[in-house]
């Protein structure tokens, strides 16, 4: 491998950021269209597997939308990443991330979990490891600001999440396919993606904005509490199998730590006055707050069992994190463009309306033509994304902001990840 460190930032970075951003939003459009197809499936009786299509939808949402768009925003917000890593490495990790995502999109709907889809899933994990190495090398030796600490720890959670997919193969081979242990391995992956890498990357971007206004008074405490809470809060993900009161206590302790971290975060957010300049930021911050309170409530046995028995509640929670918090934060970064805001508001309308319908479905509230309502309320998703894409295309490209003098360093090889049975 060539040296990771770039002698100077070049034009390759300026081209990569807007290209990666555009491809990410195009992938989001495909995710929205797949979601619309899933809503229509019970009504149309389509001649292919619903579950295979669902796997393609969820895997592509992770690898085709969330990871690439977060990378684009991280490259923009952390100029030290661009200044200290050669453009060739960023292009390579982009190709790997998007190639793996497209491979999963094409293979999962056709064959479900099989050789090709598992290979692309493994490639996606390998691309994530490559990304982590690049970021850690670029951040090495720099002052540990809250934003950089959130970014570094988020990458740790991303790598730790890979234990879950790699464990499913041996568990299934030993006759444990469909067992509680098998599902807990899947939930391990989801927890450290949703509550780990995705959340910590967003918090890194948020605290980078706070640093510009000097409102990071609670940053180190916020980081410390969220970091300590990440491991014990995984216990909340296994309560569905009724593992015992100890897991409720451990998960509840993690949830309380997260709420304490939220208090510091909201105090810094208020001091930064970002909510005045970025009105779209209200929704993702509300989604994050609701997510953390719901996690705390799920430590109660009755709530945990209710959530497990009602699949619409699970879907609503996952959408709350992925669409409300993560995607909402991404949209807020471009809220100064009126045309973009119109698309975002349409997307948010679809998000809120479908969340309410899912909650009603989970609570067994009778609504006439409920499935048809879900389908109709899902139509604004792709329409809103199209409007946002159009606004981004017409707007100014992402500006490159040079960093300070680069520091020389040597490269280390990236180990190849090999495993069978990747979820």
C-alpha cells in the first residue's frame, strides 16, 4: 500500500465530495423506491420473495445511503482527513463502499442470503475497516477534541459490529439457525451500527459545528457518557428473549447514561444557536431525544415484550433512527437552500405520517384501508428525495476548505477480512 499521507490536498478531493454526495442521494432515491415497492407488495401480489427484497432494501440503505453520505459530510467537516490522506485512498474506499452496496442491492432480492450476497456483505465490512484505518491514521497526533473523539469511537463501534455477522455463520452451522443466540448476533450488528457508528458519526459532525461557535462546554462529558453507555445498552436488544432481570438492569443503566449524555448535548446545542440557523435540525434532535427515551422505557419488562410482539413498533423505531435522526441530520446541513427544504419537508411529512400509521398498527387501532394508507403516505418519500437531488444539482458544489500543514507518516497494511455466513 502506498503512503496514506498526502503531501498536499489536491483537486481530487474537490471532485470526490460532490460526486459522493450526489451518488448517495441517488441511492437514497432507490432505497425510497424499494420501500414503496415493499408497501405495495401485499396489495399487488408480486411474483418474488418479500423477505429477499426486504434484505436488499435494508442492506442497501446502510451501505448505499448512510455510510457514503456520512463519509461525504465527514470529508467536508474534517479537512484534516483530506489533507493527511492521499486522494487515491478516498477514491478506493468510495469504490469499495458503493460497489459492495450495489452488489447487495442486486444479489439479495434475487437469492437472499447466499454466496454472492454474503460475499458483497463481507466486502462492505472490509471497506468499513479500510475507512477506519484511513481516519485513524489521519487523526493520529491531533488534539482530541470532542468531535474527533466521537469520530474515532464511532469507527470502533463500526468494526465491533462486524462480530455479529461473522458469528452467524458458526451459529447456523452448529444448528443454531433461528435460535435466540442467532438473533442476538444480528441485533449486535444492528445495535453497534445504529447506536454506535451512525449515531457517533452524526455527533462528531454536530460537535464540529459546535467547535466553530465555541459551545463545547459539555462535549467531553457527553462523549464519555455515550461511550460508556454503548456496551451495556446492547442488553436492551436481547430483552425480547427474556434473558433475566440482570439484563434489564444492565440495559436500564446504559439507557440512563445515554439520557445524561443527552442533557449535555442539548445544553451545547442551545448555546450554539444552530437551531435558529438550521430549522431542519429540530426534527433529528427530536428524533434522537425520543429514541433515547424509548430505549429507557424498553428496559421495563412489559414494554420490552410489547415491542417484541408487535413488529410495526420495531419498524417504526428503526425508521426513527435511520430516517428521522440520521437522514434528518444530513438534510439539515443543506437547509439554507429553499428548494432543498421543500423536498426535505415532503420527506418528513412521509416519515411522520408513516410512523403514526405504524404506531396505530402496533397498538391494534383499527383504520380502514390501513395498508393502502401506508402506501399512499410513502409516495412522498421518493418525490421529496427527487426535489432535494434537483436542489443539490442546481446549488453550489461542496466547497473544499484547506487544512493546516500535513504531517508525514508511514502506512500500515489493512488486514483482509475473511469469514463465512455474513448477515
